[in-house]
C-alpha cells in the first residue's frame, strides 16, 4: 500500500494552449454513453453476486518488506509489561523460540514473556502452520494473545487453514482478542478460506457484540464470498432465526447491508427468511426497505 524544480527561465516561459476538439470529444462521449445503455439493457434482470477476488488478493499473505539498512531496525517503544528482545545469536534465538512454543501450548504467560525477552521468533510456525499468536487464539487464551500482540506478533499471519488471529477471533466471538488484533492493526478486510470476511461467520453464528465490533471497525458489510453469500445471507441461511440472529440482521441492515443482493440462485434475503419461517427477520428487512 519528485518533481524537479523549474529553472528561472522555465518559469518565465508560457505554455502554448492546444485547441480543444469539442466535436470529437462530444462524439466519443455519445458513443460511450450509447454502449453503456446497451450493456444495461442486456444485463437487466437477476445477476448472481460476484465474489470479490480483489479483496482476497489484497488480503493474501505476502513477503514482508526488508529493511534498507544492514542492521535490524530499532524496536518501537513497548509497554512496560512487554519484554523487548535484545540481539541474540541464532542458536539462542532458536532455543528461545522452542521455549515460546512450549509456553504457548501450556498457557504459561510468564514463560512466554521470558522467551520473548530472550529473542524468540514471534512468527515461527508450529503444528498446522500456526504462529504462536494463532495457536493462542485458537486456545482462546486472551492473556497470551495480548502478550504476543504487544510484543509485535502479526495479527494477520494465517495458518494452513487460512485462519489469522483476527479472522478466527471474529468468527468465534472471541471479542477481547478481536479488539486487541484490531487495535494492533489487523486488516479488517482480510478473508478466510471461503473468501469471506470475519463478519460473515460472525453473522452466521449470531455473535451480536462481535458483529457490532466488526461493523464499527469498518469490515465491508456487502462483501460476497465464494458461496455467493453476504453476511446478511449467512445470518439467515445458516442460522435458526433466533432473537440473536434477528438482532444481527438489524445491525447489518442499519450498517448498509443491501437486501437487494441475491444469492447464487438469484434468491433474495427476504425470500430466504420467508421460506424458513423467520418472520421477525422478514419484518426487519421490510422495515429497512421502508
């Protein structure tokens, strides 16, 4: 995610203006307008929502930018409770990394803090490609996850299942960890193995407060995953119509969820809800439509 300075002579020189060819330009606009109207006429009717591949590509993990200097950069100031690793030998770093993995697995925050101070690699990979942060998150270990994030662990690093700490915490309603990943710069538009944002499974599971956190953080509300579903679709299709699901639908609609987006079979969210007898959800959609 320089213009060079002009010389004194160049500043005094006035540029010649070229005549504007209004006739040609107007004709071009007319042709383009005609084509656009024809395309709209052809595409009228239901069209399946398009999976947002661009968002997934931008969220895919990539190599970190390397430093331009031969020495490691000076670490940013850390909270007093977070250890700042000192330069260590490769052997000492490897040993500290093994201790960190064992500490995360055991839930031993003190041992993890000591390993970090000894120079452990925060992005090392263990079973199933998990970083220590992803492993702590999947253990729902809030204290450990907070320690690792404060020490500089990447909230967007993904394991073999394409789960990051941010995505997993959002999907499973681990709100403390979720908020911590967001405050440490998580990419809120990142996507999981289904091409969906964290908001989509959170809506499916009826995690009301999690949905509220994600919407406030700016997760795209109308993102379409590979199943041709938005968060609004999943709050209906894969849910039970409970009071929590009704509240999730209300939150999504208030945040701009579009009930006019059909699923892959050209079925609208209102019809999906009506077929399942989710009358309260139907009422929310009708209310939002005015």
